[in-house]
C-alpha cells in the first residue's frame, strides 16, 4: 500500500511540476533570502554592490523554480552566484565579522541545484557538474581557510590539541558534505526513477502482451470453431441438398420412389444435429470436456463413404500397406480430408460423379489421395472457402501436408500426407 501511495504522489507531482517547483522555490526564498539580503544590505559595501548582490541572490532563488525543467541552467546560475559570493569582500553584521558572504543562508540554492542536475541529467552531465562543484569547493575552502570563527566569537573555547574543534578540519568536511551528499542523493534519485520507469514500461508491455495474447486466442478460437462447424455441418448439408433435389425430380414421376430419398435426408439431418451437439459440448467450458465428445476416425470412413454413395457419386476405396498409428488427432484429420474432398465432389461434380479414395500406408506416414474422374468437375472448393485451407492448417500442426490441384486428365485430386507415430509413442 505504501508503494502505491508513493507512486500516486510521484505521478501527481510529475503532472504539476511547475507548481510544485515554484512553491518549493518560494519556500526556500522565504526562509533564507530575507536573512541573506539583510546581512548584505547592512554591510559597509558600496550601495551598488549591495544591490547587485541581493539581485543575484534573488535570481539564484528564482532558478530553483526551474531546477527540473532546466536543471543545467539552474545549476549554472547557482554556480555563478556562489562564485560571486566567494569573490566578494568580508561582511560585518550583528557584531560578528568580518566573515565571507559565502556563509549566508541563501547558499543552500547550490546543493539544491547540484542535486537537481544529478537527478535529472545523464551521467556525463552529472559527472561534469560534480567536477565543477569540486573545483568550486576548493575555492570555498581556500577563501575560508584562514578564518577561525569559533575563536572570534568565543575566545578560549578552542583547544589546539583537539582536532575535532579545529576549524580547517570542520571546514573541509562541511564543504565536501555539501557537494558529495546532494550529488549522491541526486544520482540515487535518478537510478530509482529509471528503475520505476522500467517497471512501468515492463508492466505496460506485459499488459499489451496479455491483450494481444487474448486477441490472438480469441481469433484462433473463432477460426477453430468455424473450421469445426464447417467440417461437421458441410458434408451433411451437401448430402441433404443433393438428395432433396434428386427426390424432387423423382417425386414428379413416382411419389413412392421419393420416400427412401427423404429417409436419407432425415438421417443426414439427424446426424448433423448429433454432430452439432457434440461440438457444442466440446466448446462449452462448463459442460463435458472435449475428450468426452467422440471424434470420428479411420474406422468411420466406411460409414462416411456409404453416405456419399447413397447421395449418388460412385466412390472406389483402395487401401495398401499395413496400418500405422496416427493418434486421435491424426485419424480425425484423415477423416476430415476424405470428408471435405468427397463433399466437394458432391457439390461441384454432382451425383453422377466418380471418385476414388486411396490410403497408402508407408513405414513413417499415411499418404491419402482423393480424386474424381476426368470431366466430372473439381474436387476443389470455390475460392474463399474454408474447407481445404482449414485442413491445410490442421495437417501442418500435425507435421503433415495437403495439396489440391488439377490432374492432367481433366480431373482434380487432393493429396495429404500424415506422419505416423512410432510404436510405443
């Protein structure tokens, strides 16, 4: 919860950077500028020098307001103000003095600017700012080295044998801390910000990947459902349409002859409805598992070919070689290839067509060929159909291939290769 609140606050500050930095600069100026300006204005310097110095301090405080939008500019202004204070003569104020103007409270703008340039600029710029700050720190130490302010204000409290009370040692440590501490904090701030931005970007990419995976899964599911719907329904509908047209013609001559045809139509419709119910159960996550829905295989080819023969086309079946294991998915694919090819014969070549189905078992694969005779119409579906393209994808997933092309004798054929499983696999 704490991390979430911190992130929300940081985002709020990021969106209102000008407002936040302006308020911060105003707060720093209210706390330090009146004291610094009072010390300068009460000094014995020439009036013009006092006015210029106070104006420079005011500009330095104003630069704090742009410390994140223009950190290099803010650092440059703060550095220039510090050089001016180092170069000015001593100030006498409040009965203490003379002391260097570089000790006025407004010098706090420099570590603020150094922190900002370290936090908001690249490593090269930050290192350059550190080097310049180190050079400036050396000038400050040189400017203050000869003054023992503790002795001036309270004589007798210093002990030459006690190094902790030595003004030069305190001076060096204080100046180094004023430079190194804000720079290190700024670099830590930049590293932390980079880490958070990387986390945000990673979260954004992961969310986009999840959305893309969901879209791809939905698209693949729609394709799979469409393919299954086509495979289940198209064959039965083709048989029903062909039988219905033949029955209509026969009923004109002999109404009694149409009865067997209507029985075939009814049986094909019932089979289609049963297949549809099985498909819906397989697609319903809250119903039976897909494995519970029986899928046709090579043992069901005889029944399929009988139905096609009843619709009119003469189908010749040839099987060579010893049967191999194809697995449930392989047998279903082989069944769908024969079903789709014979359905296309029925639709495009008509009930008078002739077709042949050849199952050629080889040691490592089943070569399946379905063709129709010359001049009898194509086995191929119409352009844009779902059947053969869907079967091509199905076989590709199993490591097989499917091709459909015209014969040299004017007929058409579908050739499929399905890899066989090794014994025990």
